[in-house]
């Protein structure tokens, strides 16, 4: 950050894994109705915001995949500032500059951009003294993107609608993950478009339900039962772009994962381990198999966006 005035306000927000992603037919507004089971993990984005001496809002990005992050209006931290000025009817709020410290891969299916948007809402609420409640911030977050409300909510939650309508689920224990990232991201709109093409008008309009066995498994915290229930209706679409990921999911299971699934629109493959020590062993094992990208450790459920 350069040229700013005053001290900054920071916030962090977590990545998400979809333990279940059930997808219905494309709606008239272009979105797909979902039944999804979101799970936040402790891979955290950090956003710091402070008043700027410059003429307009600005953003600087450091960390993982920093060069792949857009600096224009499509960046969700800039849209968060616009949204809050608009909703607070305070256009006079002076320009701000953001620093994003990235830990979540870009276009990885882990909602990294959404985490930035959620952290920006929390930090701006504090910087500008808006006093908006978490519930109000979560409602506003849905205007930034389908996954932004969950990045504020955190924990484990069922998502309906296009993913923005949340019902909390009380998770029974910590889940230990190995995340296989890939530097070649998959675009979310393209994954949904491929889903439409593969279905070719067939299939139910409403999304299938989240399996009851999976919800029970999450509540009881049994990793083997959770692993057996992981499901993602977008996988065939993601595999159409990236056939090697299907093999990677199978290899993770063979290497001792309780289950493995593409997260969201991919390409990150989330592998669930029986416990923390087993996750370290699994990560070591998968490093020799997965050389195309990184092998990261994470655990959840993690808290939603908060000041830090
Ligand atoms: O809401 P968000 O901006 O993250 O969505 C990005 C794109 O992903 C949408 O424009 C749409 O193409 C696709 N999408 C979808 N159905 C959803 C969520 C996202 O088709 N439920």
C-alpha cells in the first residue's frame, strides 16, 4: 500500500469447500438453483483497507496468484465499497485503498474472490463506522456474489437459491483436508455452461437434495461417513475440461483419503483424511502424485469473516 493516509482496518475470511453441490436447471436469470453444503476451512484471505489520498478506490494484491487477480471494478473488494456507499447513502465516503493478502487459489473452486468481498465488507463496516449487523452484511453480501454470504457466515451451512440463502449446520468435529490446487483455474460460468450442455435439457429443474446420510455424518463428525457422502453435480462438467482430475480423485482415495471431490467449479480437489496425522501422511503421499499444482493442508469448520 502506498500513498494512503491514516491507519488500516483488517479482516480475514475463509475458503469454502462444497461437501455437496446439487445443481438444478438453469433459471431465466442465468443462475442455477442449488442445494449445497458449504464448509469453511482455515485457508484465510486477509484484506486491509485504509483511507486513500488518491482520486479513486484502489487495490493492491500480494501472495498466492496475486498477478491473476483483477484490479478493475470486477474485483469484489471494489464492488463491496461501491455497494456500502450506495446502501449507506453516503456517497461522500472518501476513496479507500485495499491490500489483499491472498492464500486461496484464484479460480480454484474455493471462493477466494468471495472471501475477499466478505472481508472487505467487514473491514469497511468498521472503517466507516456503519454499525451494520452481521445479518445485514450477509444480506448485502448476496448482491456481490452467490458465495459471498457464506464467506461471512463461516462454519458449515446448507445453501439454497443460487447459494446465497443459508441455514447453519452444527458440525460434530474437525475435518482435516488435503487440497490439491492447480495453477490452471476453471471459470465458474464456463463450468455451469458445460453442465447445461452435458444435460442437454434433460434432468430435473430442481436441484436434487443433499443426502441425509451426509448431513448426519457432518453432524456426528465421522470423516469416513462424510467422505462416502461427498458429491458434486458439476464434476462431469469439470472433468470435460480437465479429464486428468478424475484420475486425481481416484488416486486420492487409493492413497488413503476417506473421500475426495472437486470443490465447486474446480479445479481444486478436496481430499478428506481420517485425522490430522493421517492428513499429513496423505499430503506427503499426494505430493509425489500431484506435481501439476500445490498440496495444501486445511481444516474446518472455520469461522466466517471477522476483523483481524
Ligand atoms: O454469483 P457469482 O458471481 O459467483 O456467479 C458467477 C457465475 O457463475 C454466474 O454468472 C453464473 O454464470 C454462474 N452461477 C450459476 N449458478 C449459481 C451460481 C453461479 O450459474 N448458483
